[in-house]
């Protein structure tokens, strides 16, 4: 039998590895993240940078729950990230500093508001939806300056109290990392479960062919709205964790540039792969810090990398790794015959 590696063999061998890839990558994320504090115990700055990367991963996962699941492209996802940050920061100054209550309050307020706004947005398709999400983020960005007496305007929201858990202040970097990392693991587990559930399969059907999904009886508008609300909820929670971790929030959290970074996280890692956006966010966060420390023109290099990824690996880093794994597996099977 010929040992030549055919494209059909790659596809057939790639189906199982692609299914296994998510589980293996998820296990790797959990293991590497869990061991990280052991390797950087003497470097508190690296632990703080890793914490920022975890928050970025949460935001990337939230956007992938919308774009990767239902194919709705958002140019203004920073709207909910910044909304959660300002909401949690304001509530912490006037009501409570308990991190659990702040996250729950942020989620409880975000869901109905995202539901009302999403009911309008999800009726639009394609470019219209994307532009409207961008407009939403810019409206919220402008609102920070209009209500500067409350939000702090250009100076941002300052003086956010140190959060507490069961009455104990959370101040140590390692404790913060474990809290943020725990939230990421819970969000990742939920995303993987939803993807394999009937709801997740319905979302994927909408992403692949909206009209056919409608013909087979799926309530496309309601499913899109649910995806939008879930995505906004996770982004707002990430924003709440950000402001509690940093003790301040700035208008930049709502700017269109922040939304662009989120899109880069997802595209860099791989749209719709769940694990990919998390990897993309971590890689982007660390690379942004170290490259920008050497040159102010770091955006030029990132732009070039973004173009290269889109051309060479449209499936992102995770997609490229999965294809490589499929080819190696197929080659190994052919060679063992």
C-alpha cells in the first residue's frame, strides 16, 4: 500500500485530532496556568502581567461566544467590557467591596440591558450589525465624559476600594491571580459544555447557514439574542474583575481601539475554536508589553503579524496547530502500515 500522504487521509485523520485538540489544549491551558505561580513566585510583576493576560483571555472568550458561535461580528465589544468596569467600580464605592457581590450585581444589571439593546441589534445582519456595535461602544465612550461628575471623565474612575472576600482584603498578587484564573477556568468549562450542547449546535447551525436554520424551525432571532447576552455578560464580568484588580477604570476601556484589540485576540488565536482566542489573548498581552518596551512603533509589527496570520493561517494559531497535528497523525498512520 502506498505510503503517500493524501489530502483525503489528512481530512479523515484530522477529524478525530480536531475533536481531541480542544480537550488536549484545554488540559494544557489548565496545567500551564496552574503551574505559572510556581515559576514566577519571585517575579511579582510577571504574575501581575499574567493576571492581565487572564483578564484579556476572558474578554477574548466572551467575543468568541458571539462571533465564533453565531457568526455575528462585533466592532464594539469593548462597550460591555467598559460598562462592567465602570459599573463595578461605582458600586464598590457606594455599596459594597465584596468581590462576589460586585460580580453578581454586574451580571444582574448587564443581562437586562444587553437583552434590550441586543433585541434591536441582532435583527441586523452583516456590516450593519458590526457598525451598530461600534456605534454603541462610542456612545458609551462619550457618556463617560457627559457624566464626568460620576465617572471622572478624562481622569477616569479613581479610588476604587480594595475588594474583599469574606471580609478579607484581596491585595496579594498571587491571590489575585488564582481568583482570575479560577474565573477563566469556569468560563472555559462553561463554553466547552455549551458548544457540545444542543444550544451550541444550534448556534453553529446559524453561523454556517442562517436561512437554512430558520427553515428547519430554529428561532434564529432568539438564539442570536441569547448568544449576544451571554457574550455581553462575560465581557462585563471581565471588566468588573479588571477594575477591582487595578483599582481604577479609564475611558480607554470603551474606545474602539480596545474593541480592535479584542478582535485581534480572537483572529490571532482562531475564531470559533474556544481555546484559540484564549491563547491569542495571552500571546498578544505578553508580546504587546515586551515589544512596546523596545519601540513606540509596536503597532506596525503587530499589524504585519496580523496580516501574516490572516494570509498564512486563516484558522489562527490554534487552527494551524490542529492542522499540523492532523498531518503528523496521518503521516504516522500511513508510515505504520
